[in-house]
């Protein structure tokens, strides 16, 4: 069974999990791209790119599922 995260690369999945764990998606936000980057051992711009690509894939998969129903 496909899930919204099925199409993510390992690095994209790791970035999303790190961001979630650190509170990046909390309101108010508890973490920054810099915090996510530190967890992933990469540059903040790289963490940002991983998150943006992962978020786009997840949102696309969720919306496609909704519109196909």
C-alpha cells in the first residue's frame, strides 16, 4: 500500500522526521533549518532543500489521493 511518504528518498524521510522530532512543524515553530541541518549533519541550505522536496512530494501525494476518490 502506498502512503504519502512512499516516494521520499531516505534523506528526505530523515529530514522530515528530524524536523518533526525537533518541533519544526509546531506552532510556534520550535526549530529552524539550522537545527534540522545539525541533526542531519549538513548545511542549512541542504536541509531546507530536503524539506522542500519532501513536503512537495507528501502534499502532492495527499492531494492526488483526495482528488482520485
